C-alpha cells in the first residue's frame, strides 16, 4: 500500500525547492540565497524524515504502556 504523495519526502522537497525557484525568478532573493535555502530545505526535510518516525514509535510505546496499565 503506497502512502499519499503529500506524505513523502520527495513531495516536500519539490514544493520547497519550487518555492525557492519562484522567489529567485521573481527577484525576491538572489542566486546565492537560493542555493543556501535549497541546501537548508534538503537538510530540514531529511531531519524531519528521521525525527517523525522516532516520535511515532515513542507515541505507540506510550500508548501501549498506558493500555497495559489501564487493563490491570
């Protein structure tokens, strides 16, 4: 089962880098700022792809422990 597109890392990298490209084309930022923003976007999305699953696992652990304690 595939997850929806908006839940993928590729989707968010594409959205954010496209936004930076639009800002560059509109003259709101220069090319040096665009390069810096694109690098930051890739790092942030990668970090989130690492952190979110950990948070989910911790949440499921807490939920399972709570259910065990409630059923005693």
